[in-house]
């Protein structure tokens, strides 16, 4: 005789048990019908509790213990043994049958098998109830994870924006676009610092301040950083000394200008323009172009002259980079600004872009060859030293610019540029003027092929005068400023 584990009814055989479990179960105590065994178990617990103190719970249903999917009893860690011992007649191994041809149904969630589809459905419902509760927890965990990820993304974006702002401010400071003042403000600040350090007397501070204000008012350079006569001294030196040089070509006379307290760190482009202009002012060919510029302008005046060129329509793209304003800033300038300024003065020039190395080890031999052709064309001959009528060349690379004033050709055919560097102080340049110079000071000027290894170089070379029509045409063409690229 068999007994139903749920309601206690005596049954004659296993088949009778399966039929009994397949019908709607009824409470053995009051006869109430239930949709399923699980509901019947809860009905018995609620309507027919076991004797005990008020609020007592059935010990086998203690919280936290896993329940049997067939009868609902709490089985703890012995769930598998309980199921096999009490309900083994309802189970079968996957892929087996009962021996009498009955079909086995397998749970899709835990692979348990049984012979009654209704019991399997109730068993699966238990899984789904557990999954629903767990899924609610998972949803809360997912929401928390998403919120934490959102906060982390927000924090990272904030830090990235902060880094970008700091980098932008750094670049603004580096290129003089941070509204921290220009030449005048830096000059006064550096003089005050020297007074504080005891390197300058107060009376000297006031005298130099008055001199600076006067020069700025007239728009002319004070000439205190200028060294003249270097080209003439070089010509004499090469004629008498330096046995290893086969030929040397020099530009026309050029004054050297170096950076001062007001433009140290950012004024090299302006100083090189002053050098180039000092040479053009000595050449009568450019008298008409420069009739309004008979003296070397100060750096703030050069800034205003470039702004005037922009207002005429030269290089609008480059002007927008500076928000159309240079005066009163420490903004760096380069080859494009020099080209625009010279062209606005009707001085014919061109930009040559040596945009990548043309020799081994990142060198630029094509640059040296171009400079040699510039100076030697129309100036060839047997003379060792050739003082050409050619103006100097503006040479630009990332972060700095210099002025090419000549080129040497050694007896072994190697080439060496002669450069004026605005970073070289007057005291050093004046050593080149000494009559008894042994040539050691030439190391300040000489740059061999292996010395110029920047990724890119640009030069601005002057070549005559423009008519008004040619100037207008070049102004129109500069809306998209182009250069000759080598190679």
C-alpha cells in the first residue's frame, strides 16, 4: 500500500499515485480543493497549523532551507537525498523511460525528469518563482552598477575636460595667447625682478622704463640689442684665413638683433624680421616699398604692421588663428606672418617648405642645396669670398627661427650654413668683430647638415619688388596660402 506524500491518502499502486497526483489535489482535513500541491501545502500550513505556541513555525519550513519541489518540505542540504527517497518513483534519469512505455519529461532548468507533465509544470513554476525573486535583486544590482558606471564616466569626462583646459591654457601661455600682456608688460616685470634681486638700481629702472616708453610711442626699436658690421668682418676673415673653405657666399649687410627683457622666450620671429629688414633698408631696390619704414620698427609696431596686412585681406586663415590680434600679446609668429607682412609692403617673396627630411638620420641636404643655389646663382666665379647682393633668408622650424646670412663650401664639398640666431647675445656676436679673431667664434654661426634635424623647415626668401597689381593678386591668392614643397 502506498501513501500520497502530500495529502496522506492510501493508494494501491504507483500508477494510482501518479493518477492521484495528476488530479486537482484536495485537503485531507477539510476537503478544500487546491490548484496544485504547492498551494495545498500552504493551505494546510495556514488553515490546519500544528499545535504549538502562537506564531510558531513548522520546523521543517525554517527560513533559508531549500524546499522540495514536490511536497514543499524543507530538506536543507539533504534535498537530493530527500527527493530520491520520498519521490524517487516520480523521477527517472535523462533519456530513460519507466519500463512500461511512459514518457519522461525533463525540466529545462535543472534536467530533472518525471513522468507527469503537470507535476513538471509545478516544479518549473518553483524555479520561476525563485528566478523572479533573484531577478529583482539582479535588476537592483544592475541599476546600481549602471549608476556607478554613469558616475565613473562623468568623473572621467570631467577630468578629461579639466586636462584639456589645462593643456589649452598651457598652449596659450606657450604661444603668447593667454592675455597676460605683451612686450611692454614683460619688459617692466623683468626689470622689477632684477631690481628685487639687486641686479639693477632703481634709478636705472626708471631711466630704461622712460627710454622704452619713448621708443614704443614712436614705434621704433631702441637698438640696444643690435650688432652691426658682422657681415663685413666675416668677408675680411674669409679672405685672409680659413684654409679649409673653398668658397663662401655672404648676403648683403645684416644687423643682428637678439631678444631683450621684453620678448625673451617668444620674440625670435620679430627679431629675425628686424634682421631681414635691416638688410633691405640698405638696398636701394626697396626704397620705394619701405619709404614709410626708414627705421627698424619695435616689436609692438611689427605686430601692428602684421594686423594691417590682415586687414588688407592677407592670410585670413592665419589671422583667425590669432583672433586677428597680435598687438599687446606675446604671440609667436612664423613664416606665414612674415610672408604676409613683406607682401603687404610690395616686397616679392616666397615660402619654401622642406616638409620632410631628404637625407640620412633625419637631415635636410636639399635645404642646403637650395640655399647654395640662392646665393651662388648670378654670383659664380673663381673668387673664394663672394659678397652677394642677396638679402638674408628667414629660416623657421618648430619652436624657433633664425636668419641665414651665407653658406660655406668646404674643400671636401660639404656645405655649412651661416646663421644669425636671435638667442645669441650681443656680447658673443661682438667677438666676431675683433680684427685678431682666430675663427673660433664662427661656431656661433656655423651649422652643418648634421646639425639641422628638425622634422620640417620653412624659409621665406626675398626676390625683388611687386607692382600694385601683383600685390593685389597675391593678396587674393593668400586666402588659401600655399608654399613650394621640397621634395
